[in-house]
C-alpha cells in the first residue's frame, strides 16, 4: 500500500514525459528505489518539485533502480553515490543528489541547468 500510494503521488506530480517532452530536450532522469521508505519517498517528492519548479516538469522520467537493475551500475559509477536516492541526471550528465539540488536551487543555478 505505501509503495503504491507513493508511486501514485509521483504520477500526480508529473505529466507523462513521453507525451510532452520536446524532441530536442534531454530527459531528466530521477533515479530512485521503490523500497526506500518514507525518507526516500519524501526525497523523491522534493526532487520532483525542485525540478518542476525550475523548468523541467515535462522532461522528468522516474527510474526505479531496484526494478530496472541493468541501469543501476552505470548510475552508481557515474554518480559515485551507491545506495543514495534520489539521484538526478540530465541525459547522461549527473547533476546531483537531493542535497546538491537544494544547494543549486538556493544559489539560483538550478533553473539554468534544466532550461539550457
């Protein structure tokens, strides 16, 4: 029940990225896990709000690394952050974890990353 509710909440926050993403815009990947508990759920929601509020709403794609395990090793190697969620990438470029997103937002730099 908790996971289902969390997934529904994320779907509610997002538009369908496959239908709305501009052809030339790189997708914004929010890599996470479906088994992380309340801290991860809160982090996913906060990251989604930060991305959405800074021009990236139509490009977000949530990827659950415990379900899509073939992507897990690449994400951990590129980010250097094994087992920390959420992790945000624009295309194949690592942007940061939730703390990094918060810092970029506070410094006014997040919008430029998602609207470039």
